[in-house]
C-alpha cells in the first residue's frame, strides 16, 4: 500500500465501482471546485482523504457504500 502523502494523486487502489470511496472523492472534489476553493485547499483535502482511503484499504475496511 502506498503511504506517501501523494498516494491519492498517484492513483489509489480503491475500486471505481458506483458507490465506492473513489466516486465520493471525485464528487467531493467537484463540489470544492464549484465553491471556488483555492487549489491548495483542494489538494490538501484530496491528499488527506486519499490517505484515509489507503488506511481503510490497509485495515480491510469496505470502500463501498452499502446499497
């Protein structure tokens, strides 16, 4: 598992299936862009959430939202 701060940008190991954590990240990033947040704020949020996603994967936690 990648553990560096740029792991999200380098490509997370999470699935792209509908309802997945990755889909949430993409949606959240679009909402930050729509709110005209600074590029550094968006980068920081994506890095932090990417690390959180890596943690979930490393712990065997589900990345899918229950249907």
